[in-house]
């Protein structure tokens, strides 16, 4: 018989795992943001066509 208490949707262990996953996700996102290079600081790639001059036709 039930004692009047509803079972939680997640067990305590599942709640802890979910919290750990969320914390890990936040850490990864913070690390990625810290390592991100702003678009303004990148240069556009220009093809190097010098090798074509040295090839026989």
C-alpha cells in the first residue's frame, strides 16, 4: 500500500546525474567560448596559385 507520498519523477541518483551532466555542459560551453576566435580577427583564406606557375603545361 502507498503511504500517501508520491514517488518523485526522478530518483535522487538520476537527479544527481542530470545535474552533473548540466554542469559539464556549462563547463564545455564556457571553455568553447573562451577559446573562440572572433570573426573579425580571422583572415580570409586566399588560394596559393604559385604552384601552378611551376607546373609544365
